[in-house]
């Protein structure tokens, strides 16, 4: 495939390498992500700030022609985090999230063996710098009984192999499921912590719960926050499984967090309208990045 890009004089010409468009995989994390950009509250060099050296991150980003951002908030973070100066960041929403608007949840549920009337909770915590395994803050089988639901457990790709100890009655380990977006589509509610999945799931408008028993440690010792999650989260923050079960049983929280949720979606999901992939493809073609 021949690609074309703008030269400094504004003309276009062929080049030997392919156009590389990178989706900002840290989404718009409220925490310090997989980059060298630490929040102001997290001093440089602190344990867990980043796994990779800043130089390696910058070197990798130099291979990209375009970076995709979900929204203008993450655009600012991504530009600094990847030293992506003087190159375009397209704020078009994430193509992967088109499925959250256009997909069929019944199809995903059927493939997982879940009935159409069953309540589905997706538990998807992020990884921790100070442990290799998935956090064990939830007894998934007990939660399934407490909430009268099917619990999908989605470990992070950095944690240990799926299926290790997350099986049980009405519990399905979906760590190895290839498309997270389809799991978000199938779920009736999300249980997470500091994961960027919160910004994807909010496209659906469905309830979110934040199980954060280690929030003080995470904020003070591991990664810190770009903003105060407790003040802005579009759902309740809980610290124990008992509190989580009580929140799941309380339908009133939907109204209680309605204003926060609306503000959250306005800031983070305004471009997640089901047409992000089309916009990105159109821009690639319009700019002559790809030619026959």
C-alpha cells in the first residue's frame, strides 16, 4: 500500500512507510496511564508511575502519523503523554465504541449462554503496579447470588491467565473474550474501579458502580488521579462487597447520579455516536494517506 502525507511545504508526495494511526489506548484515564505523563499529585520517580522509560514511549510514538482521541480532554493528555507535538490528533470518538451504539446485545448474550431476561453485571477492574494478579476485592459467585445476576469477570491483559479462579455458579470468565465493547454492550451494569473502561461504558448510559477499597493507596502511592473521581464519578463509589450489593439493590442511585452522568457523557462521549469509524476512514481517504 502506498501512502501520502503533507510535506512541510504543503505539497503531497509518496513515502515508503505505511500510514500508522494509533488509537490512544489509555482512553482518558483519570489516573496516570501507560505513558510518562504523571499527574501533578504524583511526583516523578515514584513507584508505579510508569513501567516504560519516557524515551521508549517517545520513540514508539514517532512511528505514528496520527493519534486518535476519544474527546478533547484526552487529546490534551495524549499529546503531552506521548510527546505528540506537531502531528495531528483526530478527536472523532473511538471506532471500537461504534458497536455500543449499533450492536445487538442479544447476540452477545446468546453466544455467552445468557438468557434475554437475566441481569448481567460486568466486573472489569484495572491492573495494579504492585501486584501481578487480578485484584480479589469481589467474590464473584457470592455477588451473583446477592444481585441475582450473571457476573462476567474481565481481568486486565496484564494480570494472570484467565480461568484461574473466577469460575462458579452464574459466573463467566470473559478475560479472554476478544472484544471488550461487545461485553459492555451485553452488560446491564458495569462494576469497575479506575479503569478507562468507564469512559467506554458510559456511551451506553447504563449504570456504573465503582468498587475502590484501595483508593487511598492507589491515589497516594501508585498512580494518582488527573481529577477527583469521588467528585465526578457517574455512579456510587463503594469500598466493600456489602456496600456494592446494597448499591446494586438500590434503584434510586440512577436518579441520584443522573446529572453527573449527563455531564460526564457530554464531556467524554460527545463523539461516540456510532459513526467514529466512518469519520476516521473518510479522513484517511480525504487526506490521501491511502492510494491504490
